[in-house]
C-alpha cells in the first residue's frame, strides 16, 4: 500500500491494518466485481466523448460509500459514510449495494447536468 511495505501510513499500528495490502482490499468481493464490470462497460462504450466523461464522472462520484470504510451508526439506524480524512475501517461496516447507490447518484447528478449550458439534457 502506497509503496511503504507492511508499515504504511502515518498512523500505522500492528494488527490494525491486517489484510489491507492493495486498494482492492477496501472493497467487498461482491462490490469490487460489480464495480469492475460497470467501469469496463463504460470504457468499452462507443458514444460521444462527453457522454463517456459524464459516465466516468458519475462512476467516480459513486465511490464515496461503496467501500469498507462506510460505517453503520446505530444511533442513526443507517450508514453514515466513511470517517473524514482517514483510512479507517469500522468494526461495524455497512455494505451498500452499488446498484442502489449508483441509481441514487444519478438522481443527484441529473440536476447538475440539467443546469449546465454544455450538458447532456436529462429527460424525465
């Protein structure tokens, strides 16, 4: 991880980062398979370059809650996202379906693209 061997990171402590050697270790096996497939499908599209860039933007914007750093909070009774500014994997991770979260992200982003002069026009 980050070319530092097994003692990576400023707050490295023995045992805490066990099992985290590659970036893919931050994802569940099911999510990494789904996300890899979606990304490859985007890259293999033969569409207008603006549409491809918009899809890549959507894909990367969807990554904020699809990894093991996403936490479940009992007091909120839902996932609350990753802890800010740290590579922290919660003892109560909350796996979110990429299908659900990416669909929600489309709803968020359609307002952005709708308001832009050079944007893709979203239809209802």
